């Protein structure tokens, strides 16, 4: 599913460059549930952003489903983000002026699905995450846990093969966090998509099949499996 | 996304940010309204002045005598070889009119029947002095509505009554409408007698002024030239001056044009200020929109889709503002009209103002959007 070789990412820092990811190698099989752990600043979020095609890298190779992403144009990247990748952020990134339903519909609309069908599907997905009664609510009218459920519904509506979660429970209390985790697990069991989740939470990491530890831009040796 | 959906989402987004939308539209509304109303007033004033002037007759030449004033008959002889529709003499003198206990001092105008047409006057009641009145030196008088009212309390009562002017009794035979009385034409206070009647007791039969109306197809300036040619055979240029409507028209039109230009300039400034307002709001809202763009890109929107959305949104916003602006201008125009200032709507100017506003909206709505849509999704998402 994911094949990363020698992936390097630097940021300009003062006069020089700061290496955030240093020749990362990573293989992820289809259907795997992997957690990524590391201190803040270790480069784990950058790695997830690169995998999610939100950012670009300096050198190395990143193949998604066998296609080298470095050679895909902007349009192709947009299509891949739309169809193949779902992304869930720590701070939800919902559009404040849109209702839950409209937020969830967005990926469908950008994928060219007619509005009526998109709306119906968005409703199904919101029901799936337990928000069937809050379709018209704006993000500000929802609790943190509910907002994250909306974000998960949005990430999944185009039925991507890859779901990326960047500290999905980071801003939630432990009970709500546990519920979100439970939801993700249920969806994983049901849909068999590949999941990469960044977390500080050992409990979440424990649910994953594999845990990667990142330190100073490198994946630590022997971190696979717990 | 289909255009229809983008339109729907534009309206949604416009209504979601009401204050921002109103502020943006306000610039467009005020700009368009100012242009249409000011240019409309400028053009309306110009055309109403022109109409007024032209209603006085485009080919009437006024001769004012300063010295060696001829009599009416002498003037007719001088002008016998000039083709004219009418020659209207005017002889003036002062008088005091008395009716019962009311008394008014006034200037008297002695003239002929053609005075009514050459001065574009209208009768409110009765008849104007006729050629027969002049032949018979009848003691008849035509009064302006205002003066008739002050003498007879009710102007209509004056008709047929005897009015004593300088101790001679005159029958009031007609009343002039003072409706289009203005600076140029003070018909409300006119007291008009047959010229022969006015001059019958005086030795001096000379006239002070004459209105010469040309034939229908004679140009005013041509007529003035011919008149000057024949008058200079017996008079010098110091004795008289001619004044054609053409000259007045020319002067008035140049005044009106500079008025229009000035109003247009003020309007253009409003439009520019409005445009700057639109620009400011569009630039200010970029932070918010950049994150929105980030979210949309992250879920798979292409740059093209995002730009299309922003373009349509700017078009809808400025178009809506433009329509409101044109509507308000029409309302304001009719208010201005009812206040007595002529307002002429101008479709060309309205369209131009509308187009400029639209252009401003698109440019300044789209520029930040283009910049933001070129960001990497992660940078747009993180934008603060």
C-alpha cells in the first residue's frame, strides 16, 4: 500500500536547513493498523502530512498503491487526496460556516458526485458515526467529540483505502477519546482500510497492530510491533 | 462541482458572512449609486436647460437698442428685405395701477400680438392683445397671474374688470400663466398693453427692444447676420446689440458640460473609494478564506475548482451590490426628480459603473484566492 524509501524533508531555518525527516524507509501493507509515536518535533506529523499528500518532500521515493507520488501533477494529487486518502486532524479542520452535513458532503462534491446523491451519502455516514440527529448543526453547535465524529465521517465518505489520523483524541477528554478510538476500530474492522494514527496515547497505540517510534526524523530500529 | 452548486454554495457563503458581505457590497452600492445619480442629475440639468432655451425658439434674435432707437415702423422698414416670421416690438415705461384700495407700481410693456409666441408665454384665461387692439389703440391690458392676484385678490376675478393705470382705465382682457415663470421670463409680473396704446400719449414713439423671429428653416445665426447687415446701413454698432438664442444655447451648454464633468468626477471618486472598500474587505477576509481553501484542498479540491468558486462568489457579491446600487439610484433619482431637479437615467453610464464594480470585485476577490490556492494544502491549513 505504502512504500517509502529514503524520504527526506527539510525546512529552511535561519541560514541553513533543518532536517525534519531523515531518509525514512517505511512499508505499510494494505489493511494494516499502525500507530506512530514520538515526541513533539520528532517529525511524525510531517511524515503523516507527506503520506497524506498535504506537503511535498525534498528527496526519496513515496509510492502509494504502486504509483510514485513525486511524478504526479497537482491535479492528480488532488484526485488522490479526494479518492484514496481520508485525513482526520487533531483540531478537526471543519468549515465553521457549514453544517455537519455540508462538511461531510464536501469530498463527494469535489469528486464530482451530484449534490443529491452526495447529501444522501453524507447523511448515511453521519448516522454511521452516531450523529444522525445533528445533520444541520454547525461545528460550533457540536461538542469536541461530535466534531471529531463529523471529521471522521468526512474522511471516510469517499471510502478511501488509507485513513490518516493525526492525534485524533488529542483535544478530547479520555472518555470521549475512548469512544472515538472505539469508532475508528469498528470502522477498521468493518471496512478493512489501512490506518496510520499518530498518538501520544499508549492505549491507542496498544490497539494498533504495529507501533512506529520516531525520533529526530528517523524511525527507530526495532520499533515495529509491541 | 456544477456551476449551479457553486452558485448555491456562493450564496450560502455570502449569507454566512453577512457583515463582510454587506460591507463589500456597500462599496459597490455607493459607487454605482453615486455615478448614476450624479451623472443623471448633470445630464438632466443640461437637457432641461436646453429644452427651456429651445422652447423660447431657436431662431429668435433679440435686438436691444441703446441709442438712436427707431420706432416700430422704422424698424419694419429697415428689416423689410429680411425674411422674418414676425417682428415684435417692445416699448417699456413705468406705471402705477390702482384697483379699489389696492395699488401696485409696475413696469409696463407695450407690444404686439406676436409677443406671446416669441416669449413662449401661455394664457391662463381670456385673450392676448390683438392687431385690432393696436390699430384701435384700445385701452386693454393683459396681466401676469401674480400681479393680477395682488391687485384683485383672486386673479380670475380680474378678467373684464377696469384697472386704472396712470389715471387711465384699461379693461383686463387676459391673464398670463405664471407657471413657467423664471428668471428668464418673469411672466407672473407682466403688464402688457398694445404698443400703440402705450405710446399714444407720448411724443417719443421709439422702441427699446425687438424680437425678430426667423422663418421656420432659418438658422438663428444666419438671421442675426442678415439683421446686422441691414441695421448697420442706418445705425452704428454702438446703437444696438443683437443677441441670438444660439449664443445663449452655446454658453449654457458649455456651462452644463462642465457641470456634468464635475459631477462625473465626483462620481468617479466615489466609485474608486467604493472599490478600495471592496479591496480592503476582500484582503482582510483572506486569513479566514485561506484556511477554508486549505480544508477544501485537503479533501481533494483542485486549484481550478477553488478559483471557480471564488470567482463566482465575487461575481455574485458585486453583481448583487450592483443591482441594489442601480435600484437605489432609480429610487434616489425619482426622489431628486420630485424635488424639482431633473434626473435623466443613462443606461450606458449605469452599465459602465456596474462593469467597473464587477471588475474591481473580481480582481480583488480573486487575487488573494489565487495566492491562497497556490499554497500547499498544509500551509493553507496552518495559515493564521
